[in-house]
């Protein structure tokens, strides 16, 4: 009986050890998976490529390994990262390339300057003065937006003297000239279209085209770019409309 009791205890200890080891392994893998999944979620291009099944897991694991090890603060095997990648299930985008064909006319405008001023107690009154000064002019561009701290003006270069005179007592944060814009007519029900803006910005990023400013209304979407990029962006938007 004595030997049997010891044998039973030994078996119990062995079983407990195996359960403990399995739990430690599961917790470790779960932590690595969480780390890897968070990295992917913050890289839309990578997430999209995984959703399309066009990425080699071994190569991606090797690329992610240094960052994963930094996050985990310990060595991590590539096999563990590959396992985490296999467990990742990216959400399929509901966006269809057919939505690009529904984009409407495009208007290109050059000769735009951007001014940004700090807000003051006189900012609103000076905005009104600026609008009053241009009310009878045709063929000019004037758009402004503001938040609690700054006011931003995108204007035709011909309006530079007027805006600089009216706001000469205000604190100028920045001024950028030689800008151009592309205004695109959006399809109907564009607010219900998932991923429309994401795919436009993704394609621009793929082509290395930096976007200086963006303005969107219910039916129009305007990109502001440095003039050296406007032709390339216009050709790209034409291409995706015909895709």
C-alpha cells in the first residue's frame, strides 16, 4: 500500500506538471499572438495583403521577429510567429473596385496658397472682412477651416495681398505656396461606402505621392498637393476610375 501511495502521488505530480507546462505554453503563445496581431492591425497594407493570401508567412515572420522580440523582451522563435500569423483572420474589406468607376468629374486647380494663423478674439471678425473683400470677385478660390486653436485658409494666390493685409496683426503659424488641388465628385451614398478614402490614400501612398491637405464635403473630395505631384496624382485617379 505504501508503494502504491507513492506511485499515485508521483503520477499526480507528473500530471500536474504537464498541465502547468501546457498552460505556460498556451499563455506564452497567446501573448505572442496578441503582439503579432496588434502589429498587423496597425499596418493596413500588411493586413490587406494577408486578407488576399499573397504573403509568405516564413518571410513575414523573419521580418517581424526583431520587433516581436523587442515587444516581448525575450527571444522569440520564428515558428511561434508563424503560428500566430496562421491564427490571424483579417477582416475582408467590403470595398469593391467597382466603386471607383462611380467617381465623377475631376477638377484641377493650381496657384493655391495655404495660410495658418493662431486664433484670437478678432479672428472671426477678420474672416468676415476677408469674405466681404472677395464677394464680387469671380474665378477665385477661398476655403477656410478652424479648430479651437488655429484657423486655416486655402486661397488663390491672387488673394495673398488681401489676406496678409487683413491678418497682419495675427500670429502666422505657417504659409505654403505653390500648391494645387484635385476635386473629385463622389458617388451617391458615398458615406455608406466602406473603405473609399482608405483605398484612395493607399494608392497614393503606393505611388509615393504625399497629400498636403484634404477637404471633404457631402459630395466632393479635394486633395491638396505640392504642384510637382499633381499631374501624377491626376493620372492615377483617372486610372483607378477606369479600373
